[in-house]
C-alpha cells in the first residue's frame, strides 16, 4: 500500500493523503473522491512514513483512477508550483489547476488524440485534376491533396465543406483518423533566417552580452527608448539558440500585441510559432501545450499564463514590456508572471531577458543595484528622431468636446500635412457621468455607488466596475426634471466631436467596445498602417508596443486625474503611459510630437517627463520611494476583504490586525480602511496593508498567522484573500 500526497483543486492551503496499490510518480494526474465529488488532482509526492505515523490512516480514501501513464507536470514545473503556493500562500490544488490547460483539468488525456485528415484514394492518385475543371473549388482542393494530406477541418474552412464532400463522394479522396506525429526540434527542418538589418553599436553590445549568457542563469534588463529596436535585439539574440535546438518562451502583456509579434518572428525564421492566450479554444491551447512539451515548437509566444507552458529544451525566456500591469494576476492565484519567469529561468539555468522603454521601478532598482545586467538602447532605430513632448495649458481655454482650441489647431496642421494623429482618451463610452441639470443628482450604480458611464451609441448606461447596464433615463429620479446632461468626455464623444470638426478626415475609434471579436484589433491596426485613417481615437489599447509609421502627433486630452491619485504607484503608471504613448509618434522618417493637455501645467511630474524623460523620472522616483519606505525598498502584502455588510468586513480585518500584532510587533500595518473603489457588485471592500523591511520575516508572520485568520469568527462570513506584492489598490 502506497500513501500519496495529492494536490486537489479546492480552496484549502494543504495537500491531501490518498492510498493506492502502488507508488505513483510525482506529476501524474489522478481522479480522487472529495466529499460527494470526484476531482482531478496531481500527485506531489509518495509519503515515506510508516502507516501508524499517518494521521487517521484508517479513514483515508483510495485513488479511484490513474489518468496519466507518465508525469505531465515535469520536475521543474512541479518545483515552481511548490514555490508558488509557498510564496503566495495559496491553495496547492488551485496552483496546479491554474498551471494546466482547461481540458487537462477536466481529466482529458494528455496524449495527442487522433485527428481527421483527408488523403487521396488509389483512384485519386491515378486521376487528373482536369476532370474537375468545371468545379474550381474541388479542383483546387484535389490539387492540394496531390502534395500532401490535409486536416479535414482546415480543408472545409479553406475549400468549403460541399467541395470537400464532393471530392470524397467521387472516391477521389477519403477521411482517415491519424495520430499526429510530434517531432522534437521539428522547426530545424524549415528554419531559414531571412535577411536582417545590421544592428547599431548599442544593439550589437546588447546582443553580444546576451549571447555570452547562453546555458547560464542570468537576468538582463534591456532598457530601450520606444522605437529603439528591442524586438530586433530579441530576434538576433535567440537566433543561435534556435539553431542549437533550444526553445524560446516569450511573454507579451496583451492579446492585441500577439499577432504582430508572431508575424515578425515567423517571417524572420520561417518556422511555426506557438501562440497561447485566452481567446483560443480549449483544444487549440492544449495542442500548443502538447507541441511545446514535445519540443516541436521552437518559439512560444503568449500572455501571462503562458509562463506555465512545459518546454523540452528551454533556451531563453523573454518578457516584453515587462513593466505592464497585465503580468500581475488580480484575482485567484495573484501571481506576477515576471517573477515566475525569473524563478523558472533559474530552475532551467537559462537567461531571462526583460525588455521595456519604461521599466518597472522594481526591475530598474534590481538593475541599478547590480542584481540584473543592465543593457541600454538610447537611440531610435533607423535614425528616427525622439518625440518632442510639450505641455499645453488648458486653463481658461474654450473646450470643444474636451479639446482646447490650441490643440485643435495643432491637430489640423498635422492632418493637412498628410499625417496621422492619435488622440488618447483614458475613458471609453460617451461620458463618465449623467446628471440632472436642475438639481445636480448623478445617476449612480446602486451596486457600486459609482456613476454610470453613458454609452450613447447603445442608448444605455453602463457601470464599468460591475458591468451592470440600464436604459437611458428620460428624467431625473430625484426631482423628475427632464434636463439630463452628460459630464466629462469619453472616446465616443471625442469621436463624434472630431467628426464634426474634421469632416474630411477619416477616423477610427479603438477601445474595448470597438475591437471585440477575433482578429478585429489586428485588422484595424493593419488599416491604420495602410493610412486608411487620419484620426485615431483610443484608450490604453493604443499605447502598447504598436508601430504606427505615419503618426506624427499624439494628443493626450486629460492626464490630471492620475496626478492626484491616492495610489503611490499612480505617478509611475502615468509616466509609463505618457512615455509609451509618445513612442507611437515619429517612428519612421517623419518627426513626431506629443501634447499633454492639462489644467496643471506646472506639476513637477509633467515637467520632469517633458524636460528630462522617463529615465530621470524613474531614478528620482526611486529616491522618493526609499525615503518614504515604500516598495521596492520594503515588502508588502494586502489582506483584502469584501462583504455586503461593511461593518462585518471591517471587523474581520481588525481581527486580522490583532492576530498579526500578537505574532510580531515588527510588522508595519496600515488599516483597515476602504479600498479606493469602496463598493463593487453590491459588496463593501476594505484592505489591511502589512509591510516589513525584509521579505522573509513578512512571509513568516503571514505563514504563522494564516491558521488563526481562518479561525476568526467572521472568516466564513466574508470573502477575503491575501495579495503578495500588490500592484493595484483599487
């Protein structure tokens, strides 16, 4: 009889013991009973103890089924999982659950399943395509089959289902089930490096430094101004690794960046690139997971969760736009993909490359202190000039749809010159609020106590915090007046306004309302690069990594909100946003400029950015953080709590504070106090921030305190969670 330690996907911070007739390898999935349910768990270890030393040994349940013949979670990923649940103080089963593709969580086989393929019959092999000349689709399909067999699904998509059926009905082709063959290092057979530009001096230094790190663990921060050719450094740095049969894992912050990144890598190396993100089907994600695990894919590009992809021959991990908040999971297992990338690179003894024009202060501090290698790209590629930043004083100026007259004049000059103008508005919808002109009452979401956003095109109000909607009211609910007016501006209103102000200029709005659906964003970006539009109105979607060679002006309509935020990270986030946006202009031969419209033109942050750039701001911000004893010079965790009863949530966090105080008087605690968004989806939200100069004592205090937190009277009556290294306090 063997005793197995199994991670079961339940929200409990422990492993569970089950019995089995024989020992099983760690990383194997098993089906186990858990109360009335049957769950898929992962074997973590075989307990090497005598049966009488195991607690409640007679009550132990046995494994009902062994799903895998061999481990599907390798030793490196298993070790990373253990680090994950220890560092983030999370339930082990939920950690393993998050690391696997959806179908594997449900108990599907990890091996490749047979797929339907179409091939020529013996009759078809002896036939000529001329016999199908009256049916062009059938002929094209038949000629394709003469080269090789085709996927049945892909055939129906490319040549139409009726054409495929017709060829089969004529006995020219047949459908067979074939188990795909996975070939380790399969990309080597097709790999052919396309012509590449000659790197400049700074790029050459960076590439040489990265080449020296091969087969060794090292972390490098590539700090390069926007448009300096960071992607080209990636391409040339991984070339020798791919040629040596090593796999490359690349993380990008947004799905929108994936198509253009994939395209560049495929064109350069003429190989199939694996893609992983949330918009893929479960089958497609499992297929990429299988191919990566078998070593068939040389490059895998994906968003945050791609860090869990198994690799047979890992060579390098790259985190592009490493500063981006999207790499931090904000619910469930609140991991940071950048930190996991560092942990995984260390386990594999391979280099990790972090790239950004606006590195996170944590990464920059590590580079400046010598923990990371620090690589610089200070010049834009191809001789492009740096974007000129300007502050535009909007005080006492008449505003047209949120745009000052002076800014309209500048925009008109750029449009008349045949260039593109990007107008940034950090709020989608028509207006952020609807209020009564008579009594001043604002239409509020009762579940969140926040104003509804007006979506004029849909004739609806929408809460951007809980996604709740309601029809546009005809009159004020307080005084019954019909004089309802909007307050503030959103992308919709700016789009409408620019249509009337620039009737001859074709424009496009890019926000989460307009780019929903597969490939919508990609096709819109292609149209922009073809100069089909002169005016681009959008949100932060437009700020990240896109190449717009014809944009010469970026106009930011309102940056005042972030200047006075209660979040200590707000200046950093604003500086990153402004710098990234500025990088969308002047990327080719045409010089670019950026205008920041503000009612606070003399604010030190804006002046520092405009006159000295992000590098100077970031280094000054680090000095301020050190003086204020804030991250990255201290470690933090946040205990969050939410409840329909605000007093209950507050009381629970007070109890938490009491527990932490009784354990250690070295912890610095702030709170409990309301979150920046106090109410969401009908629940009141509070937080308790705990800090310590060193990470180890902080985590030890939390580890020792967690059992007592779980036993508090309110613990089962409220929703609560622990967020390690928090980045968002909203």
